[in-house]
C-alpha cells in the first residue's frame, strides 16, 4: 500500500513537471505580455484618432493618427524584438495559444524589418493621400456632388451627357493623388524587397497567411467558372441598357452602367428594389433584424456615425476601437436598397467584433482573417435582396413578395457574377502593378477592364482612372479578400442549412431565427484568431475553402 502510494506520488510529480512551461515558453510569454502592455493602448488611441479624423476631416486628428502609426511602426520594426520572435517561432512551444500569438506577432514584425525612416515615409504619405480622398468632392457643371449624388445619377438618369459628366467626375480625384500613389508603390516595393520578398504584392499575401500560387489558382478557376455565365448576363444587361438609352450595344461605355466601376448590378428592370426602402429607416430595419437573431446591436449604433455631412469620410467602414466592446460603424445612410445592404454589411463586421472572446489573449482577438469577416458581412448584406427577409422586415404582402422573387434571384446572380469579374480586375491589376510599376498603368487598367468586365474603354482617354479607386491607393492587396469572402459566404450558408437540417439554402429563415446568431457566435466569432483561417473554416463548415458552393448558388 505504501509502495503504491509512492509510485502514484512520483507520477503526480512527473506529470506536474511536464505540464510546467519551459524556460523558453516563460520567456516567450513574458515578451508577449510586454508587447501587449505597450501596443494595446497605442492601438486604441490610434483607432480613436482615425475615427475622429474620418468623422471631421480635421488636420489635428489626421496628424495624431500619423504620429501614433509611426509610434507603432517603431515598435514593430525593432530588430531585437523580431529576433526574439524568430527564435520563439522556431522553438517547440507546446502551449497552442502562446505559439499562435508568436506566429501572429512574427508576421506583423516581419513586414516592418526595414529602414524605419522608409516606413515613416509610407505612413505619412498614406495619411496625406487618405485625407485628400476623404475630403474631396466631385463637381459637375460647377456643382459639388457627393458619392451618393453620382451613384444616383448613374442609377436613374437617362440624360447621357449628364451620365458621362457624372462618371468622369467620379474619377476627378485620380490626377490629384496619382503622383503620391505611384511614390507609395515605389516605397512599398522597396520595403518588401528589404525583407526578402520579390515585391509588396507577394509580401502582403504571405504575411497574411495566403500562398500567392494558391490565390492565383483560386482566381484562375473563378475566371474559368464565371466567364460564360457572366457573358450571358452581360449580354442581357447590355441589351436592356441599349434599349433604355436608344443606342447600339457597341456604343455602350462605362457611364451607361449604374456604378462608376461596374462593380454592382445596374438597374435593368422596371421593378426597382429602392421603392421598398424609400420610406424606411434602414438603420432601424438592420437593428431589428440583428436583435431578432440574438445579437443586440443597440450599443454599436449608439457609438456610430451614420449620416452624410461635409468633410466626413464618404464611404462606409466598421472599426473595433479597443477589442473590448467599443465597436462602431461609419456610414452615410440614405433610404435605398444599396444602403440597406451596406447597413447589414457593416453591422455584420461589427457583430463579428462584438461577439469575440474577450478572455482570449489580446493578439488572438478579432477575425481569423480579413476575408473571414468579409464573408460574414457579405452573408448579411445579401439579405436586402432576399424575398423571405424582405417580406418579414418590410411587412410585404404575399403578392408583393411574389412580384420580387424572380427579380431578386436574378439580381443576386448578376451581383455575384459582376463582382467576381470586377475582383479579377483588381487582383490582376495589383499583381501587375507591384511586379512592374513602370509600365503604362492607364493601358493596363483598361486592358483588364475589357478582358474581365467586357466594358469598352472610352475613346481618347488617357487618365489614371485606377487611382480613383480608394482601395488601390490606400488598402493595397486587400480587394481579393472580398471575393474570397464571397466564396466563404456561400460555404457558410450551406453549412448553416445543413446544421438546421435543411436540404436547400433557400429554405433558411433569417428573421427571428436565433440559431443563425448562435451558429456564427460559436463557430466563427468566439474562436477569433486562435486558429489560422484555413483551420477555422474546416472547424466551422467541415471542409476546406471551396468555390463549389459559390458556383452552385449562382
């Protein structure tokens, strides 16, 4: 009896020792704790400065945001800290959460292991260009127009001269930022080559845990799978637009479509979904919906900035200020279907942030990847065209619902195909841009637009139209993530249907269905960045990321 007790006691001691962290793990944890205490407050103040800058357009906030960004860059470019992270990354750290934090931090530091002055140049110049974008307003015939004004002309006017002027006005910012943008491309490439990458495009993918060859494979498949369906849809669109404007199809140009970049479906039917939202409070509709799936967004909206005004950021975004519950959205809401969709989209990002696990280590909070949060946002944005959701949200009659069923299905299919082809323009342009920035970029842009979107370039136009797209200038090598999000959104929709015992995704009930909120909170939001994006997707859906559900659901 005594001997057995001794064996058990020795076993307990051995197990206890084996469970204790090693010296290298203790050192790694100490470094992570130190970085958390330094970086966390700076990130919060930076997020607040950016919020105030975009809300007001005031120099003081942009200047403070730049200062804080430089301060963060200084931390992330520290070679001594990077060498420690490199050592810990190579070590066999058994604590899974600690190992993942080291992995995440290593990628963040790797991109900054170059001349700090070069990084500061990039930061300062990016902020200057962003301020120019955010405060710029186009003019037509001496009248200042907002982005909403231009889209309204392109979606509703039949005056072809006015449409052309509005489209050209949407590109007026490009010459004002072109020179600085091209300087940014040069500086970004310089910084990437300094840490061993071919160019900035390659670096951004790799530090974002994406394999460039795999991205090329996915988008080549996407091109092949969508080319003929898109051609069929584009032919139908062009026939309707040619008839609407009383011209031949061969005479259609970019300003005949409803969006300055033809990234959204044009209005080609007498039934316009805007009519269902024109007298509605789209923010309230979005609030009611999210609350009905068990995710209260009242505090998010209370913290947010929702309506248009001068000098304010003209688009929409979501921000997580502190990774502790202060989540906000910036929008410029109007009562139409587009802003209904955007409200659902931005709040999709917001609930991902709101429902993260705040007990997780700081560097493992937030999404597994930027495209996984895009997938959630896209999942919810598409409800603005879902007849079941529209009937519940807008109290439509069965007859009204029946009237829009075919239209919404057709519109969603058009939207998916149009955006897929637009994403091919963006991906290929950015890859070629950073591979060879000295080529004729104006020609490259329109060559890709004609190849993938099948939109004819304007005659005798040699302008940097690519630079009018804010993402190209300021959020580089990011846009492909929207389309990856589109693939994952379809995969989530399939997994959700399976989890509810449904055979068809069209049978999913959205309004007043807490199971939707529960599925996403448990499988996507709470895991945060504990796992790489590819592992999270397998855990959440049962299989690797695939395009098959996107194609099936077209």
